[in-house]
């Protein structure tokens, strides 16, 4: 069976070598801490993700107006916004990140298959506040620097790191890094299967030792959120369930249980 993470990694390296991430200009803005936004949020912290399509679901939302969606996220109480910049499988773009940054002042996460410092530099130039690093990519040797070197480089750009894990071993190793936030992805990127028990099992067996834990993928409703909160999740990254909704702002309010922003 084809390992989809290997496919994503190789495509990422090809985009990098082809100059996709060579951003020359810069969006001027003050850094906004996603960590602070999560820890000071007075309701359930949800990072809402702009996602046009996915390899498992296909098209999720045909038309996306980044200004309207960003404002709906903000008005719905999102603690931050995740912007996918991977173009081939998820329909993202670097221009989308720029447009969102120009629209709202919420913390922005650049979500991509990051294997190179060039991608981190692009995130910095386009106004991101955080980047997602995938632990398995470093374990498999796809990334130019070591994990700790990459985290240090991200920090040197005044960005925060979400370090994504998928099993207890990765999570345990992530606890010993300088990552600002630990992510647990319920989706197995090898075959794209989703199991909410992934996060529940990890959090039941491993204590985060003061680190913020954000759970990703497969969250459909408040019941899913409540079960994950019970085992120690601090925040949630939700994309498909929000983007499939007819009323994005309203579905976000249902997840966060608020009519106000953080």
C-alpha cells in the first residue's frame, strides 16, 4: 500500500525546489501569539481552518472568499485561523495566507508539509504567526535540518511551532522539544484513516507536562469536543466540519459555545 505521507513529502520537496515558496515581498505586521490566545481564551479554543478540499473528502467548498470566511471565523469566536498553503491536494495557496492576514488580526497558522527553512521564511514574510511541523517527516529524514534546529529557526523568525504527532512515541519525544504547542492528529497520514481514539489514548497515557495540546482531525460536533476535553485536550483545530457548514459563523459558535470573540 502506498504511504501517503511519503507522497506529500516528496511533492513538498518538489514545490520547494521549483521555487513555489520563494516569497520576495513582506507583509508588515506585529506578531500575535497563538499560545497566548489559547491560554487566555474564555471559551473553548478552536483554531478554524480554511480548507477547500482534502485527499480523503475531495471538494469541501467550491467557492471560498478569504475575506468573508476570515471574518466569519473571527465573528464565530475562532481563537486563530489555520491557512493551508499546500496547493495540489488541499487547494491552498500562499496568496490565501496573505489575504487572510490582510483581513483579520487573529493568530495565523501556516499549515503545509514543511520540510525546508524556505517554507518557514515564506510563512514569516506572508504574516503567519505559527507553522505546523510534522514529527514523522523528521523521523523519516525528509527535512533539511534536525527537528530541534528547525524549531530554533522558526523561533528566530518570531513564529511559534505546533509539532504534530500521531502516536504515543512521537508525543513522548515531542514533550522533550522546545515546540510551543503539541498537536495530536487523529488522521493517520499514511493511509488517511481517522480515529478519535488516537488522541484519547495518547492523552490518557501521557501527561503533557504543561505543554498546550491541540487536537486535529475528525471532530464533528460538541460531543467529540467534550470527550477530548475530559482527557486533557486544550484546543482544537477544525477544518472540514466548519467548511462544510452552510453557516460558518454559526457552526463555530456551536463549537465554542460563545457569541463573543476571545
